[in-house]
C-alpha cells in the first residue's frame, strides 16, 4: 500500500506542478497587461486634458 501511494504521487505531482506553473504564468502576464494599460491611461490623462493641467 505504501509503495502504491508513493508511485501514485510520483506520477501525479509533476503534472500538477506543470499546471500550477502554467496558471501562475498566465496570471502574472494578465497582471502585467492590466498594469501596462493603466500606466498608459494615467500617463495620457494630462496630455488629453490640455496644456493648463500639465505642470510647467
């Protein structure tokens, strides 16, 4: 029974680790895209508001 449990763990753990790494990679890319878009929006806000709102 102990041998069977060990073999089962050896078979399933690499697959689970791969799925976890893929999920982590996807979420970090998504977070980067959101922050990148937010930065572009915030940087463009003074430009679109006109010359009076931008610091001299």
